[in-house]
C-alpha cells in the first residue's frame, strides 16, 4: 500500500547552474558562499562563484569538451571545488568526482568506466593520477594539475602536466558567457556519482539536471521548515567536512546552501579536533554529520573544552543512527536546544528520500517521513505490505530518481521497477512503517543483503551493532554473518574505548542477556582497531566478512 508525502512542491524545468544562480537578488552578490575553514581570508562570494564557474566552462569548451563528455575531479575538499563542478555542467559536460584516498587502480577503474575526457587532479595525488591516466588511456594533454589557486604559478610544476589555470578563460571573456541549457532537463545527465561499491564494483549513477534541481527544492523546503521551527531568522553558517565528491555533500553545500545564503566553511579533510575548533571559532549553526562523528562527539571528553553553543540544527545521514548515542549527543547542549534528526537517502535518489519535520521534534529512531513529492511502499516477496509494522523492502518513486546506472542496463533493470507507468527504486533497505497515512514515520531495519539467516530466523546486524554501541566501553562495532559447520551465525567486531579491559567473553555474555537466543553472537567477538568505513561513514561490511571467513579457516586448521 503506497504512502504519499504530505507535501507536493513545484519543480522548475531548468539546468542546475540556472537554478543555483537565479537567486542573486535574495542572496546578494557579495555574500560569502564558501570560506576556507583554516584560512577564512580565502573565500568565494556568490558573484565569484558564478564568474569562476563561467570561466571554467568557457575554458573547457575551448579545450575541446563536447556536450555529454565526462570530467573527473580527483581532489580533496577546497573552496573552489564547487565552481569546477558547476563549470563542467555549464559547458554541457558531466561531472564525476573521485576520492583522494583512491589508489591508482581504483582511480583507473572510474576513469575507464566513466570514459572521462578530462582529469583534473590535486598535487598530493598527482603520481596516482598520472599512473591511473596511463592505465585508462587518458592522454597527458587532458590531465590538469589543480592546486586551489586561480593564478598561474610563477614556476611551472616539475611535471609535464599543465596547470589547471591554462584552461581558465579570463574574467572579461567569461562575463557574457551563455552556459548550456538542456532542452529537456529530465534527460540531460549532469553528474555521474559513483555508488560506494560496498556490495561489489562501484557503479556510475546518472543524475539529470532535473533530478538535481528536484532534490535541491526538497532540501530548500526542509531547511525552511527548520527556520519555521526555530521561530526567528538567523544567518546560517555550515561546516563541510564530508567529501565533496559524494552526493550528499554536493547537493547540500554546492547547490542548496548558496541559494539559502548559508555560508559554508570548508575543511580540506576531516579532523575531529579541528572540527570542534571550527564550530567554536566560526560559530557554526548547521551540522550535517554521520553516525561515527555523532558517536565521537557523544563520547569524547574533548567536546567539553569547546563552545558549541552556536549550533542550531544537527542532521545525521549516510547510515543508521543509534537512539542512545543520539540522546547523549543532544546532551552536549542544554535544555533541548539542539535535537539531532536523522535523514535518509541514496546516491540513486540524487540524495534525499525522507525528511524529519523539525516542527515536530525528533522522530528518532525513525528516518522521518516521505520527502516532498515522494511516494513509497514496502514489498515482501513480490507483494505489497499492507499492515503497519510488517517489514518489507522499501521502494521509492520520486522525481529525483537516477536516470540509471551508467552503461549498465543489467544493474539498472535489477534496481528500477516500472509498474503502470511509475518508476520505482528498489532501495535494498528493509523497513517498516507505523501507518500508511501521509506523514507516517519510516523505520529502517537493515539492508537486504546484510541480513544474517540463523536457523530460518533473520538477524539484522544493525540491531546488534546499535546495542553494542550503547556500552560506554565500546566506541564502534560491526556485525557480519560467519558460516561454521554449514550454519550461519552473527560475529561481532568491536572497537574498545581507550583503557577498557573488557573481554570478548564479557561482551558475548552481555549480549546473551539482552537478545533472543538466535541473535546471540555465536560466531564470536573479536576486537579490532577500527571498523572499515568509507569517507561518508558507511561501513564496508565486505571487508569484515572476508576477515571473518579467513579467521574461521585458521581456527579450523588449528583444530584439524
């Protein structure tokens, strides 16, 4: 039985650059949209953002970029990063970003899969970029060195790779540049955001201009609900420590916040202490975070050393959030001043799928309700779930759905279902709802492919992980299924807090006392230095599964 959003909002049929830059009167040309968190004297105003994007677009056109060509940016966060993204789109190109943590092998895969025509790379990863370009067949003439400067260096870098300013048009040339406006924004791809690859090789997710704009309108609507709930206007200041190569950071900081006149302080990379310093020094009001950072803030004594009073809004995304940790996080502020809310979305949905209405307080442990223009339903073994609190796979229909997986029709067909003229995204998330009325709260239970089957029962790893994280001597945890003598059992990998003397057996016993017998950690407990996670905070569960498999093999060999 479908659940329809409470909200239906109009969606402009324009390109993403047009949508972002049509708010000059409301925002102000001199408003600082992006500021270097470490060097606040380095910033980009709204008008500077527009002009630099146009300079990049015109330069790319002159360098031979054709409509639909892919441009890959291999760099960490930087104040000018958003202008490169919008510049590529203005030229009619398709942006794709790669994590600076990638090896040359991983980068070569994305270069080859996207068939990128241009590669723009940061100096710190130049060697990996050159090696990857060679593997992928990208000529050095299409590789550019990006160092965050718009001035050509007085001394050429010690490489034959050209400096990125060599493709920048002058300000005078770009002033009257007319950027690409697609005839049909619903069909024109503007970004290839690669899925995390936690369940196999990463896939390029095709996002159209229309889907990006539709997602932006949702984000704007949600932020305005927050302003309404807060009760009085204020100048928003955000801190970006999430990777800008990922969909959530792109949509929030590069598109939505400039339209809302929210200034974003950008961190080059994440550092916990630096994050706390920046919140205090820059009086950050908007925190967009992830469960590992929530956990760190909820448990670290360092937070007490910093003034975090400026924060007015906190949202967690990318992975399920533990309720007890959220409560501890909220206690960082007195009298319920800040209430952590949870969002949910997917790269395949451009970003946002649900929102938690701030006027109603926190909806935790739910992910809130269907976002504007969203319709959702639960499916179980080919049939729609029609009873509240019955679990099923979450299917979503929304204007923000991806066009498909890039050059992968098989994966697209497996993920998108078309029924009676409606396109549904099969999210792979197991969920339940409290009712089927508009505004019903949605609860994510687990991922379909991550469920552990114990004697016919389904065990959700997230449930056990959240339970483990409620212990003060546990910093993080990951649970996977391990096969022993033909039967699957839950096995936990636990990161202990500093100085903890807890044993594996004590944790096993503690879990035994709190869960049904089939949910017990019969596969054992093992301590680990860190749970493998992507930059977004999402757990790379396959690494734990491989480790568990090898450990069982070693144990069997010893007993043989």
